C-alpha cells in the first residue's frame, strides 16, 4: 500500500514521446545554429548601418516635394498599363489553369499519371518567381507589356491551378453520383455537379490572385517588362527622387484601391 | 398530349442572361487591353522563334562561375534566415497590439496602419529604398524582407488572436495574473499551432524573395542571375535557375517537416 503511494508520488509525466522531443530539440538546435552561422558570416558593413539615419533623412529631403506635375505625362499611362498587365495576366492564367487544375484533381480525372504530370506543371510554375518569368519573356519577346503579361500569367497558373484542383478534390460526391445515375456526360457532370460546388472558391481565388498580381506587376518594369516599374526604373537611374516619390505614391494608391475593390466584390458575391 | 409537347419545349437549366453579358464584357475588355498593350500576331510569332533560339542557348546548363553561384546562394540563404528571425520577433508584439479583442482602439489602429503600410509594397521596391539607405549588399536585402515579414506575420497573427476563445483569457485574468502571464498562458497556447504555420510559410516565402532582391543590388543570388542575363550567358542563367529551384524545393520539404513535428499531438505518457 505504502509502496504504491510512493510510486504514485514519484511518477513523472511527460507531454511528448522521446521521439517527438528529439525532433523538436533538433529543430530548435538547427534554427539557433542557422541564425548564429548566418549572423557571423553575412557581409554587413557597420559604417553603412551607422550612416543609415543620415541617408534616410537625405532621401526624404530629396523626395519632398512629390513631383505631382509628373503624373499626367509620365505616370498615368504606365499605371494603366500595369493594371492591364495584371488583369489580362490573371484572365490568361485562369484560362490556362482551369484545364490543368481539372487534370490535377483525382476525382475528376481518375488517372494517377495525368494527376502527377499536372501537379508537376503547377509546381514548376510556382517555383519560378514572377521577376524571373519576366526576365525570360523579355529575352524571348523583347521589352514591353507582352513579356509582363505572360510573366504574370505563367506565375499565376500554379497558384490558381493548385487551389482550384484542391477545391475540386474536396467537392461532395453526392451530387456527382446523382448526376452519374441519370447518365449525365462527363462535361455535364463538370458543369452541373462540380462547378456550383467550387464556384465560391474559384471566385475568391481569382480575386485574391488579381490583388497579388497588381502588386507584382508594379515591379516587373524593373527588368523591362512594362508598366509602372519602367517609370520607376527611369526615375531611379536619373536620381529624380521627386518623381520616384510620385511613382511610389501612385503604386501605393493603386494597391490600396485594388484591395478595397476586392474586399467589396468578395462581400457582395460570396 | 399538349402537356407533353410543352414539357419537351421547356429548356432545363436555361443559361442565364447575366452570364452571357459577362462573357461579352470579358471579350470586349480582352480585345481592348490587347490593343492597348500593343500585342500583334507577327510579334508573337517572331517571339516564338526567338524563344526556340533562347532555349537552345540555355541547354546544356553550364556553371560558368562556381564561386559566385555558391556565394550567391549562401548569401540568399543567410538573408532569408536572418530576415525571418528578426521579422518574426518584431511582428509578435506588433501583431499582439493589432488584435482588437485584447487591445484598446488607440493601440490597435496605429499597429494595423503600420501592418497595412508594410504590406502594400513589393519586397523588391522596399529593397530599392533600403539600398539607398544602407548601401548595396545583404543588409539592404535583410531590411526589405524584415519589412515584408512584419506585414505578413503581423496581419495573420493579429487575425489568429482575434479568433481565440476569450474564456481561457478570462480564467487566467480571474486568478489575478499580470498582463504578461495572461498572454503567455491564456493567448499563446491557443495560437501557437497557427503561428508555426505562418512562420514556416514566411521562411519559405523569404527564401524565394531573397533570391530576387539581388536584382536591385540588395545581395544574394539575384545579382549574379541578373548580370548573367545581361551578359547573355544563358547557359549559366539556366544553371542558376535550376539551383534556385532546387534550393526552394528543399526549403519547402523542410518547412513541411517542421510543421508536421510541431502540429503532431503530444502523447501524454508516463515514465
């Protein structure tokens, strides 16, 4: 009796198994080691860091006053071009991503090989940054908005296709089985079985991607792929900081407006 | 008989008028935008020709300068790690301040405004500003990605805190615990799992962006990539791109593993 009580008092309880504790310890250890190693070997010039407040003050002084008069001549057209690149790129991406997303969903296309190939295309599209896509398309089609639009489109295929494919895989079987029982064809099953179920997910993915694309298309011009980034690049190269401030302000305004538009539409239709 | 003929004449699932209007508007917009952006068929065809030559020159990938490739990749990795570490540390207090259910409005509004401001610019644009402020090199890249991380994690962390159950917070408060203990024992356990999710996602995203900030001179492999492009060293470009993709994929696998380890339920056991 006494021994059992003793045992009960000296028992220790642990929340995790030894294997889990080892895995967690390894992760903490690797994180700390990685931070220490990076901090020791990264090349930072301390003088530049001490100089930073001075430089920022200088930058703000050069940026002020903002060159508002530059907007009609140098910024407006580029800004519209950016919006067109983002919108057209998103439309193109959706058109290309839908078939690939369908092919990636196992319940729609019951072939592991096709699913795997489609997923490979989606991963490849996502692992290349939109700036790299832009560099590639500038090399192929020459500088301009065409390269930018294709860069946005190819970068977005992976994102849209992956999310649409996942939404399709989560679709409820009941409706589809009911349609199958009536002898509905594959396309009819898609249109009347899957589409109504994935429609909300589809619209929210499309809007979200458009919002991201507005931000991304603003920098593509730095590598020559059209849009407001070209205006930014020119102003930067000429050290016209007043104009840089104007361009940055207009990018900020467009991004804020895009976010408001997306939120409004999402609230209305979803 | 009459009833049958009307039944046959009815169209099941009639297409909606609004959907048709939508398609027409979409088509009109696409044609208009294509015109504005100077697309033309001959240009596209010449482009395809160029593209074929371009890809022929990319193959086989050749590592022209192994030193600069390795150095660039290491620097990108270092930028990503340091930026994630500093960014996460900074975004914890900011995210907490921005949570409207725990903080008064005078504290949450400035924090929310700060988060919105840091989110509105692409990391590469922020990097341009940092290059001006602290000069060329890794420091500018770290600064730019820290700003991006604060925006992303701060926003998601604030949203996660806003969704917690306040009962546990109240229970801790009722014991007379000071504010920091309320946070540590009432709030943190509820958001820890999601926090691990954001943090690994952000490390992943910083790794991707750290390979790009070099295009504007903020350190990492991006600078090597951009200069190889400008020298038309396309086989070296292909080698750099393949190594970037390999690095990002390894990062993605590691991040998934870390998430798995932390989100696994603990098994209470006796020793």
